[in-house]
């Protein structure tokens, strides 16, 4: 006697994904990863500087969700060099 479950049973054990589709997806993924490494961050420039002096320092409480974390907050005097021009 056949049951409803027996009539809807399909054996997919022999099915394999098309290897060319898998290769194309891997190539596109790899190209996207490589492309993202060579992009500059949008709207953010990285500027180097040298700390000349710590003007003030205090502890501050940082609220993160339901946790509090104590962090140091500093006012600094920094020398930044942009195209051989020094700015303070």
C-alpha cells in the first residue's frame, strides 16, 4: 500500500551541482575580495602625526548596550605633516 510520503519521495543522492556554476561563483567572489582590498576607504583619509604633548587626561565611562566600560580620554597637541608642511 502506497502512502502519500512514498509518492512524494525523490532520490537526489546522485545530483551534483554544475561544476562550471561553482567555478564562476568562486571567480566572481575572489575578484570581489581582491577589488575591495585596493579601494580607499570612502570619505576617510589616513593622516599621520606625532604627539608632542598630552594636555589633559581623564577617565570617561563608555556605555555599550547594557555594559559600562571605563576608558581614558586625552587632549593632545599633535604635529601633522601634509606634503612637507607642518601643522599644529
